[in-house]
């Protein structure tokens, strides 16, 4: 029991330290200080709770994007709304844990940025992967519905997208921008 209280006191001390650092970053007495504090190591920025939150938001936005893409053919840029939803989700999560009596450290700015980035990456894969457009048009059933005698519709142009093929395709299509960016940075 004493060990549990000591652990809770340590977590409470960590929370107070984070709050103090946040006040110091904002400046005291109206002075704007430069953000010269050390950035937390990546192990503190990428956390399990952050990955769970980003997975939840990514799934929500993937469904929204697919619905919009399949019904209207358009997909708006949802980065700002993903950031707001991430902020609301982590804020609510922290408050619920606090009301339940579970002490947890607050989400940091870096952790919130990781959540937003992962959520946007999730729904970008749904859009960039072509699940609402060209990927669905590759199979034989679509070929037959378009008409076998339609001009430009050749028999060998179909592809049954299996899970292994789609995974490889998404891997290539998602990383092509990153791989093309590296040589362009040196120009």
C-alpha cells in the first residue's frame, strides 16, 4: 500500500513539473521567452495512449473519407478537424481518468502532434490508396459491367486486388512521395 502511494506521489510530482515547465515556456509577467527547453526524447513523445488515440481518430476519419469519396467523389482537407478532434479526445480522456481517480500525466504538445500526424496518415492511405476510386475499378466484375465490347476495355486489363497485392501497392504509393523528396532536398 505504501509503495502504491509513493508511486502516485511520484506521478503527481511529474505532473506538477510538467505544469511548471509549461508556465515557464509561456513566460512570466508577460515576457515572451524563447522555447529553449529540451525536447522530450522520442520514447516520451510516442506513447501507447497516443497511438491508441490516433488509431481511434484515424478509423473515424477513414470512414468519413471513404463515405465522402464514394458518394461525392471529393475529399476535403481534414487536417485541422483531425487536430481539433485529437485535442478534444485527449483532453476528455485525461479528465475522465482524473475523475476516476487515476493519476496520469497530461498529454504534451509533441504527443498531440504525433496523434494528429498518425490520424491524418490513416485517412490519407484511404484516399491515396484508391479505395474509393480506381482500386475498385480493377476487378473483373467492373470490367464486365462496363461492357466487354467497350472501347479501351481490353480483356487483360483486369486485376483482382488481393490483400497481399493491395498491401504492397499501398506501401509503394504511400512512400513514393517520401522517396522522391530525399533527392529533391539536395537540389
